[in-house]
C-alpha cells in the first residue's frame, strides 16, 4: 500500500475529494478525559466509533476496515532508530453485538488492537493469502488513520489567535479514508472517491461521527444498540454505503 501526500493529484482531480471538520475544544477535551478515565486510547475510541457506524450503515454485525500502523513493534530492538517509513495497513475485523455494553466492547477492541501489533510488519498481500478472500477482492474498503501532527498546544500562543490544520489531503487507493488529527480540537477528515460518494453523504458521515462520539461520552453505560443514529439523512447514507462498501463477511467467520 502506498500512502500519498500531494498538493496536486492532476490525474485524479475529478475523482478524489475530501471534507474536513473539527470538534470544539470542549468536545475534544471531554473525549480525552473519557478515554483516560476508562483506560482507553483515543485511537481505540475513534476506531470503535467507525466500526459502530460501519455496522449501522451496512446492517452487518461483522465489519472489516483497514487501520494504519507504525510498522515498528515495541519489542523490535532498534525500531525507533530505523530510517524510513515503515507504515503499514492491516485489516481490523470487529463484531458489533448490539446487546453488548459499550465499555466492555471498547476494552475488548483495545485488547484486539494490542494483539494485532505483532503483525504490524506483515504485508497486506500476505495477510490476504492467509484469508479466504479472493485475490481480486479488497480486504477492506475504508481505511482509518490516526495522523500524528504537531499539537496546537506545542505551538507558540498568541492571544485571540488559533492555529488549525486545513488539510494534509491524506490519500490511498481505498474509496474511503477517515483521518483523525489529534490536537486541542480534534480534526476529522474524509478523503473519498467522488464518483462513488457524493459530498452530502460524506458530510453526513462526519456529522454522525461527531454525534456518536458525543453520545458515547454522555452515555458510557449503555448497550451498543442504544447508540444507533437516526436522522433525516441516515437512510440515504446507509443506502450509499451498502452499495459502495462491499465485503462478504461470511468469509471471516
């Protein structure tokens, strides 16, 4: 997998688009407090939210998405001094049992993500070979990225001036790329194939991400089924994603 950062993708200008939004400082702070209180990483929480939405949109209990990893396992001697990008993408298989309670489910997901670290070095093509997914099928259609950018708090502060990242335009060869930028105001960007998803659908997904994050912080003791989102654009988004995010989850059972 090749991750591309580019200011000008002339050959894809007509098919690639992106939308970027920010949570407020207060909302971001509440997420951070929630994660610390329940001994979760922020990235676990964000991946959990995407898994919930993906399940909700596609009406599937078992979902698969891609996740970028550093490719530098903590138990690999000298990993932190290796030169070059070792970034990799791995499939994450998540079961969304609507009867489960939220916090145990998130902690179970975090344990799964920690266990996954031992495979950070594994090429995606090899992982596909281990699975029963045909070579002509993608293991996943959406990629979740936790992009470590300079935190606003580490930058010089001037009264009444706020600094924001406008876009790194993170792009891969997957139809949906959900990129989180941790900062004093959490940035959420979606880069997508514009010939497969329209702008309104992507804006709706961003709104759902924000609403679901807020609901999780406000109601940590609920069952997953009580976090479902229902609004005017929900049915349209579900219909679009059901057509575009194609995967036979029976292959993972």
